[in-house]
C-alpha cells in the first residue's frame, strides 16, 4: 500500500499519519508492521512509530499474508474403516467440520487426525489441511479418505481432481417426493446464488460444471418421500443438495435448500424426529478408488448413523439398500 504525505501531515508522528492513511488497520497492527520492518519512507526502512514526517514523502507499507493458525492435536474418537501406512478411511460423523476455519478452530477432523496420526501428517497438504484430499459438508456423514504421506496425497489429490470416472462415490439421500424419471442425471453449473450469497445454485451463466447421476431405490406409497442413491461425476460444494432441489426434490430436513413440507398425517413421534433432526438427510455411503501405492481398487462402505436411521423409520422407509 502506498501513501504520499500531504501538507497537513507535516510534523505529525508517523503512527498518527498511518492511522489516517490506512484506517482499516488497527493501530496495534500498524505498530507491529512498522517494528517488523514492513514500512519504507522514500525507500528507507523505518521501524519507529514516533518519527515525525514531512510533506511529500512516499510511504510503502507491505502487508504480509496472514499466517495460518497451526491446528492442535485433539484426542477425538474416529470411526476408522481402514488404515495402512499410506492412507486412512473414516466414517465422518455429521456435525464435524473437516478442517479449521473462522469459528471452528477446534473439534475438527484435522484436529482429530493430528492426534491419531501424529507427526506423519506434518506438512502433508498444508498446515491447515494436513492429509485432506476431499471433504464432506459439516452435516453430511460418511466415508472420507485421508492421505498420510506426500506420495499418497499427490496421487489421491490428482485422482479426485482429474480422474473422477475412476472413483466410486455413492451417497444415499432421502428426498421429498419421487423424482421422475426414476433414474437419470442432473447437469447444471453450480455457483454462488445471485440472490443469496450464502447459498449455492444452478446457474445459467457462470459457475462450474456439475453432473449428478441418481436412482430412486424406494418410495413411500403416498409419494411423500423417497430414497435416492446418487453418484457424483463432479465434486462441487453442496452438489447433491443443490441438484436435487433444482429438480424439485430437495433433501428431507435440509435447513438451507428444503422448503417445509406438510407431515401432519405422520404420527406425533415421527413428526418430532423430523423436527429435531436439523440437517440434510444425506450420507456418503460408498467410497472406492485405486490405492496410490499398489494400484489395487479398494472400496469401503460407511454404516448409517443412528439419527439418520431414525429418519428412515419415521418416514416408514426400509433400509434394504444397506
């Protein structure tokens, strides 16, 4: 950032001038930047905030990129489906954030992985995302793979980014209504909704290409809800939730993309289960891929969590697909 001092700045202390020049920065932040040598005046580094300035001086303040906070290891139980020296496959619970972010600095999958794997994750995939190859939404449960070394991370990241046809990723979802046809595909670019920037949407222009294959595997006789198996050909944010809502069959209990549905004819206990669920009825059931070291195709199935099983039971849907 550059600022040329004016006549009204002459004789003022440096810290006061900078506070007026860059009001978006706190005084303590400016002082720290100056004392760390990030300010030059007419090409000379200044590290004292008390110097007096003259009119016509050119100030250059460099703002270094923010250092990511280093996640701390936390002993959090993980449901491990498979583990070897190269990778780890887990059944992520709903409610767990994958990696730390503002407001979620602890209790994340990364915190748990650091405790589970120890130093083997150091530097793999970056400070804040060690070992993470792909992710699931906070409130989506199911199978995830994590790399434990550089070789596995590079291979799996490339596979998930460039070779999705050779990845088996199937999800089971409960949706309102019954999609027609019962089997098909949903194609539509996904990006930020122009009406609500906190939501994703299918866009006519812009966004990123997205393709979801779906198949109805069971439905209620009254067509209130159905079980749909989805296979991803791409991996966009909220892809299944957005695509199913786009064709008029949003996920049951989805707090973002689902409109409330009348369920008065269900029993009071079933209504209570639905009312208290508070997240999308979606589970990443199957995950398969080529092992980065052996090349062998391996596949894993993540059991449904108890609270999601309760949703199936509340809607009188069977669990025949398990």
